[in-house]
C-alpha cells in the first residue's frame, strides 16, 4: 500500500474534508445498528429465556454481519463529497506507531480525509 505523510498534504495546500468520511461511515449504519440489536436480543434469549437455540443462531448471524461490515469498511474507499469520485487510499506514515491510519485523497479537488482503522495500544 502506498504511504503518505499528513504534513506533506497540508504543505501542498490540500484541505481536510470531514464530510467525505461522515458519508463513508453512514453507509454502514443500516447494517451495524440492526446487527448490534440482534446480537443483544440473541444474548437475551440465551440468558433470560428458554430459547437457547434461536438465541445462538441470532447471535452468530449478527456477529457474522458485524464482521463482514467491519471488513468491508476496512478495505472500502470513500467518495469525495466535492467531486463524487472515489478517493485514493494511502496509509499514513510518520504518525502514531500504535495506530493504523488511512488517508483518502482526492487530487481533483485537493481534499483529503483520514480514518483510524485500528489501534494496537492497550
């Protein structure tokens, strides 16, 4: 994966576009919110009622949906809110070594957005 430094983008006149990352994250709400509710209801069925098998099935399916959504979001690319084009994905270099941060760049509108994908610090 290509790497880029945030300071280089700022020095070259690029501006941060938080609307692009908000649009990107909102794509996943219709999947994650029902899956989290389904997982919680599955645990309720397992623990509270005598419905263990449906509770396990609901919990496992919900966890699979959450895992698939997280994987898709990890590898996904947002579209620019300015041009509507897919942004180029870079891994940030020179940042916090405990974080995996992606910077998405739209060279046409000279904007970027960033997202922390994983944190390894405890």
